[in-house]
C-alpha cells in the first residue's frame, strides 16, 4: 500500500513540478506571480489533444507541438499583460494576470464547450509488478519525460550563455543592462520556457487522467503555486522538490484520510509553510536594498 501510493504520488508530483517551475522562474526575474500560468497549462492540454485528434500525433509529437504553441502564448501574455505595466504597482500586474486567466478559460469554453474531453488511447497500458505494488508504462513514461525536461531546464540555466543572462537578470536587472543584456528578451524567454513546461505537464496529465476541461488550470495552477512556495519561490530545485512533495502528500492524504481532503492538503501545506518558514525549503531570505 505504501509503495503503491508513493509511486502514484511521484507521478502526480512530477506534473506539479513542471507547472511550478514556470511560477518560480518568472518570479525569480520579475518578482511577480503569473496567475495566468494555470490556464497556459490547460491550453497545452487541449493543444496536445488537437495534435492527437487532427494529425494522429504520438505522445512525443503531441507534447512537442503543445510546448511550441504555449511558448508563443507565454511570450504573447508577457508582451500584452506584463510589459506595458513595467513600473506600475504589483497590484496592476496581478489584476492583469487574473484578467488573462479568465480570458483564456472563457475562450476555450467558447471554442470547445464546457464539457470534459477524453484523450484517445495512444498505446496499450502495461502493468509491471514492483514488490507489492504495480507501476504502469504510462507512469514510467511520465516520470522519465518530466525528469528529462527538468534536467534540460537545469542545463539551460546553468550551462548556457542564455542561462547566465537569466541568472544575471534575476540578481540585478540594472547591472544586467549595463553588461549589454537585453532584459526584455530574457523575460520573454523565461515566460516561453515556463509555458513550455506547463504545456508538457498539461498533456501528460490529460493522458494520465484521460480528461481535459476548460477549468482544469485553476486548481492545478494553485497547487503548483503552493508547490513553488513550499520549495522556495524563485528556486528551480525548490520547485521540483515542492512539486514532488505536494504530489506525494496529496496521494497519501487521499489514501489514508479521505478523497474530500484532496484539494485542502495543498493549501494547508501552503499556510503551514508561510507560518513556519516563509522562504520555503530551499528559498533564500529576501535582502532589502539599501
């Protein structure tokens, strides 16, 4: 029972981590929470479904197509909803993000309708025995794809010039500009990368639960935000750790308590973290500029 729930929790937590990375990357550079990020995840799930239904794409092509489309969407959101508000209050950016969130979910309802849509079966599900537990080839695939994307993001941030520029912007945008870095381009790239990861998470969740619907981004986005705060908002390893922890905690809570606590677990953890350790597990204290 324990091992089975642990496998299920890691599978779910991997998808939360993909979404949480978008929150933490954007916050790390512009110190704002992109509350439209959950809807980008939802659009990614529907985009992957379109690629499967219309073009007969396999899971790899569906994820790749959704990632590319949502990268463009992420850049568009940054250009329309955030860039014009540079220098404005954080409340203005927050309201703008909420407006984009409502717009995207409403647009999908108008186009697809409010009903739940199922992904077609893309391959045969095979179960493997692991001691007293079972793991499916789909769960293994979700873990592997999530791990590959997280490692790829780590390499981009830590081993490339673009990643160095992103880290410079996160540390001091004015100094980055003096060094010749186009901060606006880096911010757009950050939105694009975060949106791509969210899209991949949307496709994986759609295939795993065999259901996508226009409001799926709201709760998933809030849980991923909780995961980002848990790990330490602004910390990429923290977002991964927070997503995995939250997924495991949610699955164990449902298994050992009740399914009615599924959504309450994430927000209970968020409240506890804010009360006990506001910087999160791997977050650093905010240093005030003198």
